[in-house]
């Protein structure tokens, strides 16, 4: 796979979604969890989405239970939690693995594009990848980087 647009991922409703659907959009791809110390970042992610979605920002949420078992629920339970607690309206996908032999090929690609100072493996929930309108993986942000810290970079790309 040579482009982010070569991947197809399963959403929470079981539909296979080609990421080529997002051509021309700025993407923020995040591995999330509902029972993590960083879970309140859903609020900041939703704020970014509310502000910039009409200008072309899409947030792609990939729940992952690999870190401390902090996303134990079913896809439906995760969506219910995110919508009721944080009013999430951005795209949520089915739970995946982001490291190891069962990692989603999308994450293998993302990590190859932006290993950077953080190394190649995802260290924890709420690691964020920023992708430009042409599908180029521009940056990677650590879980401690709050969504609002990404706002200026997102605005530049829009």
C-alpha cells in the first residue's frame, strides 16, 4: 500500500469504508479508548470537528483495547458512550489493534510514515496522526498532546 487512500476499514456499523472517500480532506486519525486517562480528549476532538468539519476536517476514530484493556466494550457500547458522554459526531470505526501481529495494515502504514521521535510502535491510546488533503501523513502526536494543540497545524492544512 502506497497511500492512505489504498485502505478500506470497517466502521462501527459493519460497513467497509474506503479511505479514498476522504480524498481532499484533512484527516486526524486517532486510536482511542473509553476508559483511559486521556478519554476526556474526546471533548477536544469533537470541538475541533465542530469548528473545522465544514472546511474539510475529518476525524477518524479507531478504538483499541491493547493498552491496559481500556476499551473493553463492543463497538455499539463504545459509540453509545462517546455519543452520550461527549456528543461525538465524527466517524467511528470498529475496534482494531494498532501494534503487533494482528495490527491493522492502516496502522502499519501510518507508523512507517511517521515513526519519528516516538519510535514506530504506538505507545498508548490517543496517539494522533495528521494527514493532509493529498493523503500525506504530515505529523504524529503523542497521547499527552491535547487536541487543541493540533489546531494551528490543522488550520494550516485546511
